[in-house]
C-alpha cells in the first residue's frame, strides 16, 4: 500500500527493551508492541533474519522505539544500509493519517526512537488506530511487516485495543482493552476492563467476536475468530478469553489486522493506543 507520510518522527538512536511476556493475569496494557518480521519472497536486498520490534507508548504523545537485531542480505551477511523508514498508516480519532520513522542499518542492526507526530498534532485523549505497518528500504521496497521469524520467543503483537470512534455499535469504552497474539500454540487472548452502553452503564453484550487476519509463509491470508460474552461490562470468562489458532511456532507469520465486533457485526475495537499524556 502506497502512503505519503504527513509527519516525520524525530530520529534518535537509543536502546529499547522489547521483552514482552504473556502476562495473562496482569491488567490490560495500553501500550502497543508489534514484532517486525520479514516479507516472504520480497524484492528488497534487506532481509530480516530475526524478528525485531516496534513499540508505541500512550505517553508523551506517542513515543516510538524500533529495534531490528539482525538484518542480512540474501546470502545471510550483515548489511549496512542508510535511508530506510518505518511507515505507519493510522486513523487518529477516525481521520486517516500517515507517519514515518527514518532509520539506518549499521553492521546488520538498527535502532531508532521518535514520536508519532509533531507536538501540535496528537493530544491527550486521542484514539490512534493502527491500520498497517511496514519497514521500507531506501528504494521504497517493503522488507518488514507485523510478523515474526520462525521460533520467535516474543509475541507477534501485544497491543491495546481502542474504540473505533465512528462505530455503529452500542458498546462504548470506559477503560481499555488489549490483545495478545503469539505463534507458540497459536495462542490468542483479549479482554476489556470496562465496557459501557450509550447511557454510561455497564453493558451486557453476548457474542462479541475477535477476528484475526494472518498469513503463514507468505501464503494467502486467512481469517480466524473466536467469541465470548461481555457481562456487566467485562469480558468473560476470566477477563481474558483466549483461543488457539492455526499459527505455527516454526514458520514465518504475518498478522495483518485484529478487530473486535459485537453480535450484530459492528466493529467497535481495533489495535491501537489511547494517548494519555501530550508530547512536551
């Protein structure tokens, strides 16, 4: 998908800790962590040999950090390549927006840090939906996406779920939700802290459906889903209903989207972050 970046990240070289555990018993996390995996059969001379990660925080107007620990050429040798960028296609409060993070690969590794936008563009309380993410080389060829290499020990993604602001669903947010997808055992879980109706009361909504679109080894994408109930404003059972999809720990997996629908098929939540503090 072609995108024209409207705002650039500030480029800062920095280390970032990207170890993310399952944490099924912990409170819902509102930050966003996306693994960055390879494009299978891609035309770029850059190859992601070990999955890296992109983290977006709900603080500071959307602080962003990138780590790619192993970028190689087709022969498996470490590469040095300038002029690359992460491109994010977003919706901010329902309005389309693009953003980019420039980065260089040096001796097979890349680290960068920045922000979702300029200080005047994103504010406290804004809902930032993530539509797509890609890593592009200096020629504009995509070589990275939301995904993992075989036997990656961290999730494909662990991200907050944000309310789709133009949704027709009667379900509304009070506090947030999140979703975790990992390839080991095809484990997927999601849940919400509190969901309300239009009058601000805790809602009962049976048959909520989580839908994940993914591809294995570059094959045709498939869509899998599972359902659970919202009882007195919370997801049941246990606050974090889970399922096991046909994901494989020893294959390259790309996740294209995660959406949550009510029983009438209205999409009301998707992966993203709610900004809780502005950028200074």
